[in-house]
C-alpha cells in the first residue's frame, strides 16, 4: 500500500506556478490574476476582431462574389432601345395632341474609332479623372455614399462605369442596395471590357441636353456636325453639360461648365495651358429641338410640361426614357380658339415689331386651358431660329396691375366706396402724375370703384403711396398666383418705388402669371397652383405623376373673407368691360382690366414715338375661364398702327381677348358671378358727370387697331397708359408740365388701362 500516498499526492491540488495566496471571489470562484485577465481580454479582442473581419470583409466579399456572378451589364444597344422614346401627349379630353420625338431618337451607336480622343479625354477629365486606373468604383465615393445615406445627405463620387450602370438601369435611388449592385456591375464591366470600350459605351448613352442621348446625337444637336469633327472646345462644352443637361440653354451655366471642363483637361494634361488660354466658347446652333415637327405638340406647351415634370422627379434625362404618356390640361377647343384669336389679331397690322401671346386658365382647377406664346420658329437673317415664348416673358403690366392695388386696400378693410382725389396732374413728392385724358379723369371725391372703371392713375398712385404701401400690393399679387423670381418664377415685382401702383418701372409680369392670378379672383378667392400636366403614365401604364387638386384661400386664412375680397375686386372690374367698349359672350358675365405701358422715346426715333406705347394688355375672366391677352414689343420699342397711330390695351389685345372668349364659350351654358357683401361702409358720392360725356364721345364698333383705339374702349385702356406710364417710369426731375393736346389721347382712348 506504499504507493497509495504517492498517488494521493500526485492528484492533490497544486497552485499555479508563480502564484500564491489566490483569494476566492464572493461567489466562491477563484479570482483571476492580472496575467489571466490580460490573456482573457486579448482572447475577447481576437474573437471580436474575427467577427468584425467576418462581418465586414469576409461576408461582404462572399456576397460581392455572389452578386458579381448574378448581375449582368447591359450593353449600349440594349440601353439605346429604352432611351430616346417618344413622349405621347394627350389633350384634357384624352384625344391625341401629338408626340414629342427627341432629336437623338434615330441615333447610331458610335464605335471607339468614331469618337475622337479629345471627346473621351474631356469626359474623363470632367467626370472621372481616375478612370484609366480604377476598377470601376472609387472607394472614396463609396464611403461618401455610405456617409450620406446615414446622415440623409445626397451625392457621392460615381465613376464613369457607375454612371453608365446608373443610366443603363434607370435607377438613381439614393440607397445602399442600389449602390452595392451598381458597384458589382461596375467592377464586372471593368473585368469584362477594355477601357476604350467602356468610355465609348458611356458616351453612347449619356444625356447631354436638347433631347440628345449619346455624343453622336449631341454633336448634331449642338453643332450640326459629326462627333469625329468636334474640336477640343466643343468637346469641353459637351462634357461639361453632362452634369447639367437640363440647363444646356442657360448661357451662364453653359459657360461655367465649359470652363470647368477646360480647367480639368489642363490639370489632366489633355490640353496645354496655351490651348486653354486661346479657347473660344463654341456657341451652339439655334435650339434644334424647338422646331415644330409635323404631328408634334405645340413647342411652348412641351417646354412648360418639361419644366413642370422636372419639379416632380421626372427631369429631362428621364423624360425621354420612360415611355411616358402625358395627359395635359390643354382643352382642344380652347387651344384652337387661342391660336385663331392670336393669328387674326395680327392680320392687317403694319408694325413688324408687334408680338402677341394669350393664356387661358381654368379657375376651378388651375389647369392651363390654352397657351399661345407666339411663333415657335422665326426667321432671323433668312435662317430658322427657335422663337421666344412670349407667354412666359415678363412685361410691364400697366394698369392691369391695379386690381392688386385694390386687393391690398380691401384687405385693410377699406371698400369700393373709399374716395380719393381723381383729378389730373396731381403732384406727389415733387413728381407729377397724370391721367391719360378726359375719360380717365375723375372728381376730387372719386370712389375706388369709379377710378377702376376709368383707370384713374392719380387715385391708384395715391392709394398705394399713402394707404396700402408697396409691400402689400406685391403680396396681394403673389397670393393671387404671380410667381416671382425670388420664388423660382419669372415675374418681377419691385417695391423700391411707387411705380408698382401703375404696373411700371421694374415691375414686370408674364401673361401666364396674369391669367393665373386673375383666375383666383374668378375662383372666389381660392388659389390653385397653375399647371399644364394632369397625369403622367409610364410604359407599364402606371401613374408616374398626378397633379394635386387642392386649393387654399388666397387673401385671408378665412375662406369667406377671401371670397368677399375677391368678389369686391370682381364688382370693380365688371364695369370696365362696357366702358372699354368690349363685350362679354352672350349669357356670360365677365370682368377685367386693360393695361398699357408707354414707350420711352430715345434719340434718333421719329417724332410719333413720343406718344407711342410699348406694351398693351387685356386681362379678364368669367366664372369658368381667366384669359390674359398681351400685345407688345421686345423691350422698349415704339408700337404703332396705321398712320403711326399709337396702340392701346383695347386696340388689339382687347379684341383678341374678346374673340377668344366668344369662340371658346360658344355653346356653353351662361354663367354669372356670385354675390358678396360690399367691404367698408362709406357712402359713395354720385358718379362723375364725365361718364356720360365720355360714352357719347367714344365711337362704337369693334376696334380694329387701325387708329388710336378706334374708340374701342381703353378709354379705358386706350390711352390711359399712354400717360399713366410716364408716371410709372422712374423719374428724378421735378416737373409740373401739363399735358398738351398731342399728349392727350383722343376721346375714347383709355389712359390708364
């Protein structure tokens, strides 16, 4: 038994070498020594590191390999089949309007040899200067995408290969899933194709603007030449526009992007500094896309639709690639009436400087019913050029601005029976403000209602200067629907002086804005966003966009109060129609205002230019349609009729407005405005005795524009602005000049309209 104790001793507990006095923890377990704790910590760290590597490197690598073998890279031919698709347009009643076919629709895919090296270099320098060395993706760009996804930011650093995949798949969603798939496809593309084939594929599908996909179409659309003949300067412009194709017609943007491309080409040694210094901006040919093709929708309507869709996630580069069908708000009867009225209005006119535009808006929906902005193609030096959209070009509104003056007054609680001194030649702060003749002059106790009918300049100038102030007039116009430049629109309303009261000075509003704003009066103070698009569907007949139908009270948060204000404006504008010798269609009640802006004579012009006008308007509405008719010149040009007679708001614009309404409303049920309570409680003085006198002096019959209004009512509209606008122009000199007989429009001409 002698071995027993030895065995016992062998199995007895021995303390770890080098450690003594191990104290148990409170739970009875032996506590760890510092060395044991250190080993345990490193063990945990190693396990976490293994997990981190597995989670963030091994698993993604495996997933990437799987994704790599699952995805396919679309070929340029496949992509081209989905791009440059015609966009079908429908009228509001569903009947076909035409198809908008992109200029690059019949393109030919170019081979690497057909695209000059300078074009490839320009694109590489501008879009991806690491193209020659990267593997299809840029780690920095990927990290930026991850960061932006986490922080809700936008942007990244896509390579040319990634941009190709993005355009080829028409997927630009700012998600990590899309970026992951895009990265795998880009990597696979670089493993499958040579760099020269990748840059060629990219330049064959990328969008440059003007409806041109691919450099072959773009070189024709911008320079009317083959891609192989592009100069380095032209290549720089095209490459620069890749990032902003929808703004290719903006001269400043085009110059900026051209400069960026050239600078990067120098940086990457594709051109010399001397070439850069000698480079001249390559002016593109006139906008080829604007040519009115057979069976195409009206060019200016198409541009408005494009602009509208760009604001609702269908930018121009997607516009031609979705197989879209656009149902517009354009009424075929209204559009035909607008084109006929505008064309007929210019017949027999002797002034080649005359231009015109007409816009009609539905007050109940905000939809544009008709849109005529002039000729889409004009002759310049014997060459066809894209015409200017005059319906979306701001002009001085003249007296058609006065309803906004009145709106601001009504919002103060003052009403149509408020009185002002309506006499002629009143002096305000050292400047003389004149009415345009006997028909527009009122008594010293002239009600606002009568002043609107007569278009008495002195009343409205006084009203804005001393009571409403300029700011509230601007707000009233904006509330009605005028879209000013600071809010992304085209119109300008200046409050730096009192010219706003008479629609002169720097205040300029587009016919589109005027029709939309007056539509708010017609809609009982309910403002609806004007729009051209009712609905857009894609190739799968899925709704890609649908216009909202909501309305909001314009002039007060209380709908009833806004209705009352709009109704009072309408009450003031109804008498203007008869006073201007215009007529409403049978059974239809209407209201409106003429407007005229006086020409500022410059040296070298003939003597008759001193009494000429440069812009004329008639803006008015029924309960179902608001119409702005504009006739004027391109800037400050003296306009004239036969025998160099001046034209006024009722000379051409008034009859054009009247003819449109008669054509469009023919056969439609009659309509009348609703009644509202009159704002304010002032006791109105009796009307001026001049009303009857003016009526007798004004010849009857429709105005033909062959003389000073032919009595067609701007008598309110006819000469009013001829002189109204002298006061609406900035003036630095004090004067008390009294109008002479030459300066005073003939009886029947409306001075402030």
